[in-house]
C-alpha cells in the first residue's frame, strides 16, 4: 500500500487546488493526485504573485528598500523590516540606542502575536469552524490599533529604519499594550475551550501530517513546523539579535511532529511573546529612538547576512554591496518557501481534508513564498 | 477494560463539545461583547490616530503660504517615484534669481504611505493626512498638485 | 377560537356544500399546494435570516442590519438577487440531469411536508405509516445530490456527491433506529397517534435516559443527513469549494439552498413530533392550574416553538464545531452511534415491555 502511494496508477484523479481556492489563502496552485479520498501526490505550483521584489530592491537605496519587504510576509512585516534594518546596520557599523532596541523587540513580539492570532482563526476556518476566526480578530484588531497609533499603519508599517525606528512611540503606547495584555489573558482560555480542547479538532489534528526531525531538517523547515518536530531552531535563542539574549523566554518545542504539535507550538508561542512584552513594557529606557546616520547611506564593499525569527520561521536577508548607495544583489530567505516544500512529504497517504489542515498548520503566506 | 474505555471516550468527547457550545451560547446571549463598527455611519465619530498615514498633504497657513523650498529631498527619498517637484525661478526683491516651487505633483496611485518623504523633508512642509477614502471614478483624479494655486513660500524658510 | 383546524374545517365544509366531491378534492389539493409553496418561501426567508443572525451573534458581529427594520428583509433582497442572476449550465455538463437535480431536491422537501401535524387536527395527510413514509422519502434527497454532483462534470462536485452518498446511507441507520425507539414506546407508526401518546408527558421526559440518548443520536444523525456542519462534507467549503453545488448559480443554486433549509425544518419538525410531543402543550403531572394556562397557548405555537428550538440547536452546532474528516464521520456512525443506538433500542424495548415508563 505504501509503495503505491506516490505512483500514478489507473483510477487516480488529478485535481487543481487553486489558484483560486478557499483553503489556499492566496494564489497558491496545488496539483494533487488523489485516489478516492487518499492523496498520492501534491505538486505546488508557484509564480502567481511573483513581483520580483529582490530585483526591485537592487534599484532602491538602503533606506528605501525596507518598505518593500513588508509586502512579502505581510503578517509579520515588522519583523521583515527589522531584519533588513539590522542587516544594513551591520554594514554601517552603527550602534543602535537601547530605547530603539526595546521598541523594536516590543513591536516584533506584538506582530508575532497578531500573526499567530490570524493563523489561529484561519486554521480553524480551514477545518470548518468559522466562529474562531472572528474571535481571533477581536484580539488582533486591538494590536492593529496599537500599531496604527504608533506607526501610522495597520499592516505595512515601515516603522524600522536603519539606525532605529522612524518615530518615537506614542504616549498611549504603554497603556494600550497593557490593556491588550489584560484582554488577551482574559480571552486566551477561550481558545482552548473553543478549539484546542474540542474532540473533533483533536481528532483532525493528532497523528496526521507527521514530519520527523530528520525530514524537518532536510527540507529546511524552520519556525513552528520544525519546532513541532522537536528541532530547536529559534533564531532568537540560537543567534540572538537586539536584546533577545537578555530576555527570559522559552523556546517552545513539541516532539509530536504532527499537525497538533505544530498547532500547540504556535499557541504556546503567543504566551511566550506576552511574557517578553510584559518584561519590556515597563522598562523602556529613555533616550533616542534613532541613531544618527548620514542622509545617504553607503554600505562598504562586502557581503552581509542577517537572520531573524519571524512568525513563520527563519527569515534571512543577504546583501552584496559594491560600495554604492544601492545594493548590488539582495537575496531573501523566506521561511514559507522551505516549509511548503515539506508539504508533499507530509501529506502523502492522508485524506483530502487533511491536506487543508496541514496547509493550515504550515501557516503559508503566499506572497512570502513567491516574493 | 474495553467497555469502560469506550464509555469514557464518549463522555469526554461530549464534554469537550459542551464546553465549546457553552462559549458560543455566552456570546449569543451577551450582545455587549459585539465589537463591530458600523463604518459608513460612524464617519463623524471615527477618530483616526494623528500619525495615521493616509495621503501626503502640504501644509498651508492662512496667508496661503507653504514651507516648501523645492529642494527635492522628498522626491529623492520616495521609492516609487510618487513625487515630482517642478521648480521655477522667482525674481526676489533684491533682484536676484531664486529657485522656488512651481508644482508639487503627487501621484496618490503610486504612493505606498511609507512616510520616507515626510522624514526627509528638511522644512516640514509636507505631512501625512488622516484621510483614507481615496476611491475615485477616474485614475487621473489621483494625480494631485499639492501646493495651492497662488501660494508662495513662507518668509524666512530656507 | 381561531385555530388552523377550524379554518380548514370551514373551508372543507363550504367546498363540499358548493361543489361535487371530485372538484372539492381538486380545489383542496390546489389550496394545499399553494400553502406549501407559501410556507416554503416563508421558511426560506425566516431560516436564512435566523441563521445569519445566530451566526453573527455567536461570532461577536451584528449580522445583516441594512435591509428593512433590523435587517429582517435581507434574505428577501438575497432572493431577488438570486432570481435575476443567470442560471448557468457549464459546458460538458449533462444538461437534463443538471437542471433536474434541484427540482428533485425541492420535490423531496415538499413531499416530506405531507404527514407533519402543524397544529391540532391540522395535517395534510393523516397517514397510518407516517414515520415510515418520512424516513423513506427523506432518503430520496441523496439522489438529487448524486445527480447534481455527477451531472456537473466537475471533480469537486463528484467528490462532494460521493461523500454525501456515503454519509446519508450510514446515518439513515442510526436516525431510523432512534425513531424506532419512539415507535416501540408509542406502539404506532402514525404521527398523530404518537402525538396523542404524549398527552400526559413528552417522550423525552417519560422515557428516562434511553429516550434522551435516542434524542441525542437523532439530533446528530439528522444534522448529518441534512449535510449541516459539522457534517457538511458534501459542501466542505475549505476542501471542495462548494461540493455538489459548485457549478450551480442563480435560482438553481437557490433551490438547493432552500431545500437544505426546508429539510432542516422538516427533520426538526419530526424530532419535535417524536420526542417533544409535537403540538402537545407542556404539562406537569397534577398541576391543574399550570396545565390550563399551557392549554391556552395555541397548538401551532407549541409546534413551531419546539421546531425552531431544535433548528437553533442545529445552527448552534454549525457555528461552534469544526468539520469532521470523511473517515472520522463514518467511524463516528459505525463505531459509536450505531452500536449505542442498537443497545439503546434493546433497552427501550425492555422498558416498553415491562412498562417502566411513566
């Protein structure tokens, strides 16, 4: 039986899932081969939302190219911008004021929570439960309101600039973040009541989509999909940037390797982000929010690489500079692309309904995969 | 024992379902938890934060004077070519020729609200407005000239 | 008193006095048909707005609130929209069967209306095998879904139809067995007799725990039979886009949509009749005063109240639970519901023989 899976035989049906399909959350095109309800093969076809962001960045200056990266993984745009800003700072050799560092980390963690909230709702919607989506949006909206007040936008903020952050935090920022923490803590057990503890949900998630630690490493999975398989890969712990090495938080590891483990990693990660925010929100140091930088940034000749932990996994920025005002070459390492590559391996032999659940647990953001 | 395990399974399953049902019943009966905003109806009470990035506007004071020197810092800072500054030469009072702003052309349809032009402006002549209802019937309406007709540069702004 | 039975009797007497028996029959049938179609339209409008409001309130939303007072005419506006939309037939579809399927769905729903007692002495067809008729006719529903799925020439539709076939065939069993437990207790297949047997208390109270178990199984099974979430695998929006009605649009889609809601109404009406006493008012033992007050509430209100309570239950399930997977769905039936209901019907039979119910 196992050998048959993966080989096309008579009675197999090929179905196009996407590019317009309710479960792909974007323009992902999956060509799946099924026999009855059993999936034999999944081929992701990409390119529907390719905007050649890497090429675009080559003609933009080091200040300008950061905003484009928020259009890649739009759910963790702050963290993408953060990676670019860090990479440019590495080349410029500037010291970032500690206030800016704390603000950046706070924004990163708020973004991570917002991203996981949306994932949680969309994941439940993939499984056919509509109500959690709206419940998740209640908390996510309050984060968006905080972002709107401080950064001026709700989704693509462009708040991180080389040398710090663009504007100082809004006077209401601390109060509203505390309000949000209170709201989140009062509602977080509803998530368990509504979805996590539900017997139907557990049966849908447990034991399906198994990804062994070896496979997770060989497919290059990072973030929650890898940590769900027990692979320690949190960049915040392994290669700490900003002030993450001074903070107390746990790297969430689950050893199940199935969809439920990946689900639990994200849900528990939200609590860790809250923990980080609680440590920092009352301890924002005074000082400048931006280091003094030249009006026109010029990176020295060389290659620079910086990686950060986005909500989806490891995001890397690789800049080759020829010494000019624009990068010679930019390469982004997006987490979604590698995570998607493991989908075929995970999904073979399971049912059609599981495909949707597994895509949900991978938390695919298609513009991030295609760039 | 098999039967005991079976019955336990059924009951724990039903209990988990009942917990979920209790939560949705709570929200069904407690309408004060509703967070929906009735958007077009609440236009008067809708308060956007002052930093909200809606569109670029040029500030004019009551004498119809602005602070733009036409230095093109914003034009250079813009990643998308949204801003186009057209300058002219004014004859100043002492007879010298002076570069001044003729037209500040702003393409709203290209703008990504990244705030870089506002940061780049040395004289704080432009800022982000809180308007966000940008839909129009024709694309050409989105190309705007930000300096008002007849406006001049404020005295003392270099 | 103005009651449905008086009105119908008056019309019947007047017709018999005016026309000969054959014409009376024809005119009464026409009136019944018009009433059923009218009821369909009203049910469709009411249930759609009810579902949207229930879902909205559970999801911390307001729900439709633009058309009419508090958005109550929203479903009317939707109907108008669906009426003026083009009913497309995809190329490569079996045109005859494709267009036939929604009508079969509607006809099944209409046929099922016949034996339901809407109020005291107000029934279209007092059939002595009413329960059997309902469970037999409701099985035809799956044929329309299968036809729709096959004729659409779409892989998603076909998969949805096949899922629906497997699902309905399985869940018929436990629905039938839980209906049977009431038949055993009341000793009749006639829906009217079953209602009369609950004059001193509804079966859900009289029948102890076995009937409560039967009731729970019945609700689960009919939720599955009407393809409602968490058993909406035939539609399975996130998996099969829209399942068997992916290719349908306009009024043809609306007929499926309406048939689904009318089916929900009918199975809930059957559930109310069997377990909650149909139009029987709520009586408590020897509290004469209380029972008299309850008798003053018209029987039709009792019937519709109970039915809408059960409809609310089914909607409540839909907006709380995630969807099951196809193998889990069949597992639930064959591993849990069927053995339990088989054991349960033994208990009920024992109870009926020994007369252990109230």
